C-alpha cells in the first residue's frame, strides 16, 4: 500500500525499481551527494524561475464546487523518540556537546569516528567536527532537521567515514543518536534566522481555478490542449514557510526534480508559476514527451491517449492490472477530480481534459512507482528491448567491440558493496550516455530460475572483465 503525503511533510522524490538502469535519455534532475562538504553543492540544480506574474485575485463567484484540493493527507509523522530527560535540553549560551548527556555522547561518537580527519587535520576543507557552532555556521548541522544536515546524511549513507576505513566505524545506533541530537537542537536558539516562518496568503479552490482559467485563456489556442497545472497550495494553505530548506522551497524542488525524472526529453522542462506566491505552476506536456499514447504494460495495447491521462489515473488510484492485462480507469479520488462552475468549465474546455490540474505531492506519489513510472520514461518490459528499441544500443555488440567505458568503486556512496559502472553512448542523440551499475560482495542470485548461493564476485578486483554480479 502506498503511503499518503501530508501537508506538513514535504513531497519527497523517490525513484522506481529500475535501479540497474540510469537513464541518459531525458533529464533527471535528482541531486546526488558527492562530497562531505556538499550535498547539493551549495546550490540548487534547478532553480525556481523568477517570473513576473499577476497577483492572485479574490472572488470565488464562479460557482466552482468547494471540493478540497489540499492533496493527500496523513497524520504528521512522529518525531524521533527523545531519550534525553526534559531537563537535559540545551538553552541559549550552552554548548550542547558539553551540557547535555546526549550531546556528550554524540561528541564522543564524532571524536572516535571522525576527528582523526576533521579536527586539526583539514581533510575535505573541514577541521571543526567537534565545534558545534562551526558545524551549524557551515551548514553541516541544521538545527532541528537531521535530514538536511550534511553530517548526519553522510553518516547515514555510509559514505563517511569513507569505505576504506573499515576498522573504526559508527554503529547504526550511534548514527541514530547523531540524528536525534540534531533533531533536538532548537532552531530558535541555535539558528534564529532560519527559525523564522514567512507564510503566503491562503488561496481557495475557487481562486485557484480562476487563476488557471485566466492564465490558459491568454495562451495560443494551439498550446491550450497541452497545458496542465500542478499546485503546492496544500502546503502554503497549511502554513508552509518560505525560505531556504523550508516547506515551500521543498515542494518546488520536488516538483522540478520529480517532473523531469519522468521526462524523456533531452532538455530540462521548467514549470512556470502563474501566481505571485508561486504556488500554482503551468506545464506543457510536450516538454516532457507526454503527448504520446501510453502502453502501460508494454503489451502492444495503448491504454491512455497521453501521459497526463495516465498520471490522472495513477493519482486516482485506478491503475489496476487485471486479468487479461486490462487497465481500468474508473472512479474518482479526492486529489484528481472534475470541478464545476463557469471558470472551471472554461478551464476544462480550453485544456481539453476533465482533470487539468492536481497537487504536486499526489503527482509525485503516482509517477515515481511501478508501471506508470516505466511507461512515462519509455521503458520496456525487457531491459534488452529497452536498450535496442528506445536507446538504440546493442550492448552485447558494444562490449564485443570494446566500445564502452567501465569504472569500479570501493565506495560508491549508494551502497556498502563495491560497484562497477558501464557507460555506453546512446544512439538517440550525441553526447548522451546510458549507464548500467552492478553490485558485488558475493551475493546470491537466480540462474534459470534456480537460486545459486554466492553467485557474485566478492570483489570488483576478483574478475574485473567477466565478473558475476547480483545487484545494480
């Protein structure tokens, strides 16, 4: 069962299970952590466009039905369990590394596992691992947000300490302690500026529809049938904050990265805001190659007229693969519903679809999983068919012709196992590549349907040419 996304919890971009395939076809704007000092390299890979737009109008006199458009909701996740005593909290002027029991434990963890490279020795341009104020100042620790703290993220990814450091590493429990410690740091005390919350005005469903109807009416009639809208008003209306690493920025980045992760176009498509608060975004489905029929199960049957129709079905929870490979589109979900009213009718008429908009978190939850994800990126049921028919690569022949590049890693930053990458030039366009990744560590696998133990090489160095692998 898929988890719902709450208005309090930022939408998270999650990829499907096609882990062996890293697509060069199209553009995936997913951020990749590459060094201890940088998670997003100090900048965003897709910035929100600075577009002059008209301020939202009030009204709601068009009669649009007040159907809740706040997007999927669930109870707010529980915070990390607090094992420290209530009176063991840091206050202004304190150094929690010294004044709290948990802080002293975390400092000891860092001293044992990290200080040899990052205290006194300036490895990776960092020599302050035991100085909390410097960690905060340099964005290595974000008070109250372990998931944004580079220190915790790199430890959790097992990329710090580095893989070659095999004898002294923090336990998973110790890493959890570091995360708990960061979560318990009060931003109002340790990062007052970041603790401020600037909100945007509430915008009703009627007003949202009115803005979209006005916007699409200004477009060329030839572009209107390909125009759709994605909203983050479920977050802004719930009091989401503006600012770096805050709720609304997260929602926008989730939109920009998520939508391009299911695009097969060779350029990044940037959704355009239509309101002053940048909570409603216009997209053109042609920018993501969704203006094509979708064969959901790669069985030769076109299940949907275009990618947007397939996404709507996914958001409605109606992508059910029944006997005979039938895909059923029926029923309605609260996150993709038809609206009525004068402006809603105009929006439907101009866009040519009953569902011209949906919330971003519902969009991401539908598109990043299963058959819909694969169908949107043009994948095939068989990876070799995908390589030959979509990427126009015969990988078997390319290997025989020594026409590939291969690299091996002791520490990939993705998994603890050693990893090999094969790179092939795509046949679709110059300058684009297709990557295959392989895991090792002596794992088991299936051969002709039979389980074979210890099938994979124990190391990438054991047989770097004709290796055996069990993961990707």
